[in-house]
């Protein structure tokens, strides 16, 4: 039995586990431990795997673990990550990309990738090269032939993601999400708080899912000494923060072993108090004040309103998501049930004027 939760990819309908598996540090374990870790992940309901490792070593181990179960998992494969000499590197050389992809398919014992990503697009020149030098055409051709089921990219830059959204060809994005990056205090946190927040809404509006990399900020957020906030967060808090952003389907923490995996999976059993990341309000910038981040620290509402979700659907609708109104209308308790009792405002760490906002939302959706 598993208590894993799943979210549906809008374009395709695949049910993706909210916790997936990153590959960046798993090479630190022995081959036997890598295989056992992947086996355990599948047994515990993990079905989404990123396929960029720091070394070539893990791929054979994954192949053994996936044997006979390929159709039950989703592989996120990157076009541009290469392993010459067994070590990670990246390239825009189309011949190397072709050779690496075909070699990985053979090693993994499969003939398709569920998600085909252009790897690590963070600069405009890089974007132009991908579209002009045949890489994107090659990948689109693979999708047309069924070798890639869905197209996307990995990036740290909202502007690069937007450029690919404009192509109308992508279904998934791998993006770095955590409080440090979103609040412009961490390395690779490209884009302002407002810009990144808007990107998540744009992806949801377009039906493009997000898989999250760097949920712990490379581990820096987990220790007061290394956190840019000078205060530690738990892995559970970081996972909840990422999963609360619009369009996020799955979070991909890196693990080295079964022990690391078990620690991550404690999220599934965590209490609301353990998941509560409202402490970030104490160290977010002033311009974040008054903005609902859907943390639900205000719960429980005496009238039964899901305040965070109501705010999310409102924000998405304002951003142009035509589906958001339908999602709002399915709620059993809507904004007009707000009793204006002040309970949520007294608990909101971001000082959101929720009473006025509930009135505003009720009027908006009732017109």
C-alpha cells in the first residue's frame, strides 16, 4: 500500500507522483544501493524520474530496477546532457545529442522518453541556437514519431520558459522553485518575486506542468548556517512550499540512498503543522507583505473556506486562466460564505487582508 498522491498532466492525462526522484547525487552510492533505492521508490508510489546524473554510473542500475516496469513510470530525459568519459557535461552539438539519447534508450531498455527536455536553457543565445541549429526540429520530429511523448525544457530563467511557452509545443517545464529563489535571495533565483510568481500562473493557464528542481536550494535551506535567511527550513516545509505553487505537478529532490529517500517520503505522513512554511514570512522582503502565498497558515476557517485555494483560483483567473472559474465553482464552500470574523487575518503571517479579499473574490466570480 502507498499513500502517494498524484497530479494529472493537463496535456496527456498522465498521473504523476507529487514526489519524484532526482538523480544528481545518487551516484554517491554503490550500484547495489542505487538499484535498491529506485526499487524502493517505485514500491512507495514514486513514478516520475529525472534522468540527469552527475556521472554515467547510475543508468545501468536504473535499467535493472525498471526492467518489467517501464510502462508504470515516467522518465524525464534531457537533450544536451552528455557523459563523455563517464562524467556529466552538456553540449549543443546535435550529433552528440543524438548519440547520447540513443545510447541512453538502449541502456535503459526502452524505446521512448515520456518527457523530452532541452537541457538547461538559461540564455537568449542558447535559445536561439536550439531553434536554429536543428535541435528543436530533431526533438519535434521524435515527438511526431512517438519516441518522445511530451516536449519541454529545464531552465532557471522565467524569460526562457516564456519563449518556449510561445511555441505552443511544450507540456512540461523543469524549474527551480524554493523560497530563497522566489524571494530573490539565492543563487540561480533568476527573476523577481513577481516575475516568478507570474510565470507559475502562466504555466497553469497554458496547461503546462512544472517539475521542481532544487527544492532545498542545493541543501542550503536546510541549515541556518548556510541558508540565506539565516534560519533553517525542513525538507517537508520546502516540499510543501513547492507543491503549493500553481502548475507544479511533482518535486524532484535528489537522494543518495534508501535512507535519504525514506526521509523525503516522511512528507506523506507529515501533519499540517509540520508542513507549515509560514515561518518564511519573517525573512521575506517587504514587497511580499500583503500577498497570499497559499500557505493555509490561516486554517482552519470557522466557515470551512479553503482560503488558500480560493485565493489561488482568483489569482489564476485574473492572469487569464479560463479554467480557474470552473475550478472555483466546484468548491463546496465559496468566498461569499466568509463570515468576516477575522480569524484568518489574525493568523496570516503575510498580513493579507483576507476579509476584503473574500468580498472581492465573491463579487468577481458571481458576475
